[in-house]
C-alpha cells in the first residue's frame, strides 16, 4: 500500500485550489455541473477568508477541511445542542454538586486527561447529524467508566441518539435534531446502561434517524449526573482537575475552519450556545501565533473527526476572570430549542464555556 497522503495545513495554501481540494477530500462532482460550480464558489470564498485570517498572525490558524465547501446552514448540521434545555429538562437522576471548590493556588497549572493511559478514547465523527449531545455524553461516560474500572470501552453514540427519550423537546427533539448531555446521562441511568459501538454502530452519519434496535446487553452504566453551578470558573477548574472529563456546551459558530493554536474569538454581544463537546483539561501556551507571553486555554474534544483541528481537539482561550467575560444569549428559541424557552440567558467564558457543564456519577462496567 502507498503512503497516506499528508494533510494540507495552513502553511500549504498559497498554491492550493479547488481541484486539489476535490482530490484530497474525494469529492466527485462532474466538472461544470451546477453542483460543481456552487461548491467551487463557496470553496474559493472560504479559502480567501482563511488566507486573510492567517495573515493577521493571531493566536490560532485556520485551514481547509471536510467542511470548506459547505454553506453556513450545512455546517450547522455538525452541531445540534440548543441552549436553555437544562432549564426545562425534568431530571430524574441529578445529584447535588458537593465538590469542595479549590482556590487557584491549590489547582495544578495544567491538566490533560489524555496523558493518563486508557482514559480518553479516539475522537469520533458525528457527520451531518445534530447528535453532538450523544457524542459528548458517550465520550464523557467512556472516560468515567475507565477511571472507575480500568476499562476503556468504545461505547455507542447511536445507542443514545436513537433511544434517549426527549418528551419535553429539550435542546431539540432528540436524535439528529438536538438534545443535551444531561438527557443522555438520565437515559443511561434509567435504562440500565449503554452498549458498545460494534453492537450498535453509528447509522446516522448522513443525518438520517435510526430506530432504537438494541439487541445486546449493556456493558457500562451510570447512576446519575452532577450539574455544575452555571458560569462558575473555579467550580469547573476543580471538577476537571479532580473528577475527570466534563461535558460542556459552547458557541461553536466560528469553529469550522479552525486548525491549530488557541482560539480566542467569540461573539460576546450575540452568543448562541449551539454545540456539546467534552472538556478534557486546561493549560498554558507560551508559543501562540502572534501572541507575546502566555495564553491560558481549555482543551476541548470535538466530534468532527480526528482530521479536524488539532487531531480532533481545539484549544479555547481561558482567563482567570472568565466569570466576567459574559454575554446574553437573547435567542434561545433559535433552531430547535426547548419549547417555550425564550428568556435570555447569561453565558460566560470564551464561547460560553462556563455556562452548561456536567459529568456522570456512578460510572461502572457491567
């Protein structure tokens, strides 16, 4: 077999064009067809925007990836969490937050759960299905089961996307149309567990719903979850340092072309919490593009494939005064948010990272 083609990075874009993009990502539209011309125009505009961004010498670089030919509406399909859901969800298995919150002086300077063997599984790809909530919750459960049992399972996001009930339409209507990690944790605690990926493979990559057809016994479970206090920096810092990976919700609107570095941008005036991901640690960068001195960051696992970002991860700007770095999400009803949720919500931290955070309890193998 020949060597795998090296991924094109931001450094290689000077002579990059649509034909090379088609070859790299395997698209086979007929040249000159309406679809070909549509995608070529979108790509050329995106490539120019990416190059212009990189010339600014900011703390992160952008590049081309499997979304570079997509419209904004098509990119939204890679998200799926909608704000306000936890305010309507009627929790069955929520546990109190009773973790002693540490001071900044008592917390480690850096945390990265990927560095501990057999705790964090490989990054997955949700595709064009708004099932980020299922992927974020599955990945978090995998890590907490591993921490408690020593076994790192490859669990099934389809199990959650297809089977978790969402009667109050919280965060959407479920499946590819959005929900929350809290709903997923509640479902696993109430249903008796979750199966492995090979027992219930992911069928919804192209956005299609799939019936709940589990025919195998579960291998892992949780007994509930803890929701951290909203917009509380030290509580989140303590939890990620002492407990393990945390399911979080963010405004990922501008993340599509992210390639590397510490991402600092978010629309603080009009934030839209729209994506569920997993916080796996935090750290300090001293080599950021165009940044003098150190830049603190959160390390976040995404579900847009390991070829996106830094092997599937993004480093998001962090500050010790993040509780004052806030905006008001004034459109919580946008998309498929919880029915009746229209009151503005306060979200803090870059991309609203502090707003909605939770982790499972009683994670165990079966």
